[in-house]
């Protein structure tokens, strides 16, 4: 606990100097020593995030920097300033930044008796919030798609987005050109959303949050090839003459007509392919495996071995029915889904590999309900210092 107001001001000045690049050599050494503490290191990372201080300052209406600093000191029980707020007392914006930093330091070093109540209060207002999907056309134009919308674009074709997802019918001249030289569109789904698209051959693809599918306007005669980043459920139209190929970061899937789920996010260590119907070949530089229904392949890299196991496929496709489902999943995978659905940043202070979780989270749950659920089935404690950050600790 901070008992000395001079210490609070000194630490705040160190942070201000660090952000301004004005620390002396001895001050820089002291700052580095201070931020060896993981709590202060986390504060440094947050403060150096683009726009963080400006966003906090914007929360004040007609910001009164001097008054706010005084109110903050009174609320924190620090009394009158011990010094003169030296370097950062000149400009109101400097004091505003100091309020943000000092409040962060006080939060870290003062007991927070209402921490859980505050966390649940913040989290109770946070739900998955669908956003517009983006269709990037072969000519580089970007279209923000609204549900229940239909557009006829000259020289492009007809694009609709309704209950059956995204459908694109190329204009005759575009279809003719695409038959000679492949033209690729790209569909991007933001955090908090999911989307269904029907491809030119009738294949249907469900895309999960923060996923992208690059696909040709018209498939070639020899094969049907698409590129996936993120997660997609593929229901492929059967055509033994033209294999359907999905290229992802860590593996490539080849089928002729089947239903399977691919999860391959660039920022996740594990990629998986789960087969529901038919047959699929999964390959990377380590080799190739053939899956039967109810089987799943997993790998940690394009040159890493493919591990095959039996699973319940419905646990890996529940996201298409507005559920986060996990079956013997490690914590990294579960938290990644929560981050994409609820648009929060994660600070994880435990080893995710030590947790194997099984369960389902309905999409209409608030983040507070998710926190309650995870804390009930694990020894974790989840804390929200603000509405955009979720800290995962082990219960003390």
C-alpha cells in the first residue's frame, strides 16, 4: 500500500518521463527496476498502447485537470500534494495524463475491496456485438455488407446478404474474365460476428469471428481452391472431378465432397481439422493423414507432426449455432474464443496448458456470466480493471 504521497508522485513522474523519453540515465535504471514487478510492467504496457491515455482523458466532459487531480488524491486518501507536481504541472494535458497514470499506480498498490463487484458490473454490460462483414472485390473495392441487403453493382454483379448468408452472382463479363484468369474475392468477418457464404459451385462456408476466406469468383476446371485464415465450417458440393482444397497457415485440406471444420488462427499455437461427414486428407510438410467422420487432426505448425484423435464433432461446430463449445480444450483456446466474441484484451497470468476444459457457453451470455462459469469450474480468478481488459489469475 502507498502511504507516502511523495512516493506516488515520484513513481508517476517516472512513468511520465518514460513516455516522454526524458528520463536521465539513473532514472531510466530506476524505472526498469520498478517495472520488473509484473503489475507495474502490465501498467507500462497498457499506457504505451496507442490511444489509451487519450481514451481515458476523453471520459472527462470539459476536463478540469487540476480539479480532477485534487479529487483523485482525496479519493485515494493521499491528502494534499507533497510537492509541486514539478515537470508535469505546467500543462493541463500533462496533469490529465498524470491523473491516468497515478490512478493506475494507486489501483495496483491499494487494496481493492470491491474489485469483484466492479468486475461483474463492467462485464454484465458486455455481450457479443455483431459488426458488418467486409467483402473485398477482385478489383480492390471494399464493401461493408448489411444483413437483409442486396446490391447490384455495374461491372461486378449482384451481391446479397440475408438469412442465407452472402451470395455473389458475377456479372457476365466478370464471369467470362474469371474463367480465363482467376479473380479472387475476400470475405472478412470481424470480432463478435459470424457469417455464411455460398460459393460459385454451391459449397457453403460458415466463417467464425475474426476469420477471412479468399476465394475465386469462378472455380477453374481442374480444382476448387480457397484460402482460410481463422475458422470455417465447410459443406462442400460433391464433385469427384474437381477436388476442393483449403489452404490454411499450418495445413492444407483436400476433399471432393464432405463436411468439415478447420480452425487455424495465426495467433494460436494449435490448428485443427474436424470431420463430420465424408473423407478429408490433411497434409503439411510433415506428411498426410486421412480422416474418417468423428476424427480430428491437430498440429502446431506447417512442419510439425499431425496428431489424430477421436472427438465429438458437435463440440467443434457449436459456434455456428451461437455457442462457444470446448471439449477437453486447453485454456488458451477457450480464452481466444472469448476474446473474439466479447472484444476484450487478455492478460493471462497462468499456464493455459495446465487446464483442460469441457463445456458450452451460449452466445446470449453476458461476459459476467462467462466469468462466473469459468470461476465455478476452475481455480481461476478473472478481473476487469476496465471495460476492455480481462486479467486471468489463479485464486490465492
